[in-house]
C-alpha cells in the first residue's frame, strides 16, 4: 500500500514538474536604429512572455507605446508617425524552440536555443528564425536573443527627410527573465 501511494505521489509530482511553465512579466526588449547622425535607442521593460519547457512553445506580447526613448520627441514620432501605435497597439511573437532536445531545464547551464515562429509588428506577421541562449539557474530561466529587422518588412514608412537619421537595419535585443509559474 505504501509503495503504491509513493508511486502515485511521485507520478503526480513528475507530471506537475513537466507541466510547469515559465512566465516573465517584465521582459526587456530594446532596439537600436542608430546612425552616425542620430542615436536612436528605445527600451520596453513591460513585455509579457511565457515559455513552456515541455513543448518548447514561446510567446511574448508588448504594448508598442511602452517603448521609452531618451528624447520625448523621438518617442512621439515613433508612436504617431512610424508605428501608428493607436492603430496597431501591440507587437507579438509566437514560436517554438526547434532544438528543444538540446536544452535541459532541470540542469543549470547556458544552452544555445534555435527558435522559429512568427513576429507581428505594425499588423504585419512575418516568419522569424533566431538563435539565442537559454540560461538555467535553479528555478530561474533567462532567454536572450538578437535579430535584425527592417522597417520595410513591416510596412513602416520612414519619411525621406529623416531616412538618413534612421538605420535601414534595426537591431532588436530580447532579454526575458522567467520564473516558474
């Protein structure tokens, strides 16, 4: 009887560990569109993300208006003229870790993660493949990645008068500190 109870308890505990998801409510996503003429960097520390280690599913959502610039006028132009934040208030990513078998969420370490999915910006959804890292430290998991995007890919129009001030390729950095759900 005791053995059966212990086996059932271990089975339930194992299933709950397997079903554990990681959540980040303060993911940091920032981009640089700097040129020699203009330093353009914006940070968003309010992105929300979920990572399911059992399936490799990863997703994040953010409010575009949550990007903060050093210069208030840049932030205003970003939201009103380029991103049209009132019309397209959110950006999101939904994908999977394609090399999930190479990542051990139960063992501390830094693992290379290959992620493929769809990134939606300015109401345009495009496929995205990126290589990043997943760092496991006890019950804390941090996912990091960098990728390049262009305004044209997402139907973002840059006026000719400022096009030399804004990089043609924008470097996006993602830093998502997860804790267990």
